[in-house]
C-alpha cells in the first residue's frame, strides 16, 4: 500500500456509519493504594483502599471506542444493559465518545456485564499498576426472547443507514449474551439481504458458527473450533492458511486470522495473503488488541479497502494500542498515518 492510498482511506472514515451489535461491558478499573490498606476488624483480612476509578466501555464498547478514536462518522451501539449503576457508567462513557446509544436497550431484569479490575499501585509493574484478580458480573440466565425481539427490531431499523455491522460476541456461555443462536441466524439472513454492507464478526467461542459474514478468529480460536492440533513441523502462517480455508467454506466469506506478532492471515476467494505485523519496541499490553484490529479493518473495508489493505490498517491500529499500558487503548487517524510513515518510510 502506498502512503497516498493509506492516507486516502483514513481520511474517508468520517463519511461512514457503523453499527456495533453485541455484548457491551463496563471495564471498571479500581485504583488501589497499598500504603493505605487496612485490616478489616470483622474478617482480619486486608481491606484495599480505592483512591481512583476509571470506568470505560469494554468488549463491544472497546470496539466502539476505537471507531470513535478513528473518527468514524457515526457509530450506533446495539445490545442490552441493565438498569443499574454499571449501565449508567457504561452509557455515559459511550455518549462521551460520541456513540449513539439510542438503540442500546435498558432492561431492568438484566445485569450490566462488568469486568471489575482492581489495579494496585506498583512502581515495578509496567505502567505503574498491577492488576489483581478480576471480578466478572454477567447475566447468568438465558437471554429473554422478548429482548431478542427488541434487538432484532433495532438492527432492522438501522441497517439501511449503515455501511458496516460489527458483531462482538463476548459472552462465552451459549445464549447468555446478545449474540444468541437466534440472533446469529438473523444476522446471517440480513447479511444475505444486504450484500453491499460489511458484516464482520469476532467471537471468543463460536466463531465457526457464523454464516455469510467475515470472521476474525485468532489462531487458537480457529484451531479449537476445527478440532485441529498444532503441528510443530509447520509454521504458524501455513497452519492459519489451512484453518482459514476450512472456515471460509463454512462462512462463504473472507476470513481474517490474527497471529499476534506474526500479523494477520487473510483468506479470500481461495487465496491466502499474509500481512505481517508492525514491529514495536518497549513494553506492551495486548488487552483490547483484537478489538482495535477489528475497528481499523472494518473502517478500511467500509471505505473501499481490499481485505489485505484492511488487515494492514488493523495491524497499524493494534501496534499503537498495545503500547498503551494498563488500559484498553485507542488510535487516532494522525497516529495511524505516523505509524505507517515510520514503518514504511523509504530511506
């Protein structure tokens, strides 16, 4: 890709509209000062003292935040949260980033999914903080059918307005989150009816069950879904190409397999293309790297990039976000352009 091509793609991001459907979590960072710890009189255990809070949108919210940082023109959040404090903080964070939450349901019977992340001040840790055991708040029952009905109605309402739909399937328990079996079937149907709209799915445990949409497993997710074992005699890229080809037969659409430091393997129309990662120096934090890759790739696809070009944009965005320690990072268009120039400048 030339510099002019990359700049042209990025400069068109404000012209697009993207819907993000899936599991919107709150990342609730609690900052702890060990010097202030007390001993609980009731239990005799150490009582950590919170000195700051950093609530931010997570999971589908991380993808949305990355789209906002890339200055995508319109971002619509579709899903369901509880009518609780975590939901308030989540929606407040999304609105602050310019994300349209009018299609994000508030359901009193649900919990707002939340990753509570205690962060202990530690000067020896990267970024000066060390994460303690995470506490997860999730709705543990089946997703109610009436909530599915409402989500389907909201997506049908926005589909004529958007150029891309990102599917963020975060909840690992089947039919306990937004992307239930029924919603997945509905998305396959709508992807067939809207062939010019980019449908792009990321799923922790059910990536191979999607149909008619582009999928983005990492190498481990692709192998696990296919029941494949690692072959030490073959390279990661070759194995990813084989797995991507098998997945593409099921989905009928291109497959992006992320390979960490090895970049992305794109499989499309019977051809595999390896797009190397962008090398970075210093400590890194890979939390949210997959979400930032999705945001970059889908934004690029929405403005006419080829799949390999979109993978490169995804790699550029991820190379920036992983350098932001102790948080789920984002990248601006200016940073993407600068990183491209640094990586591909001619001497």
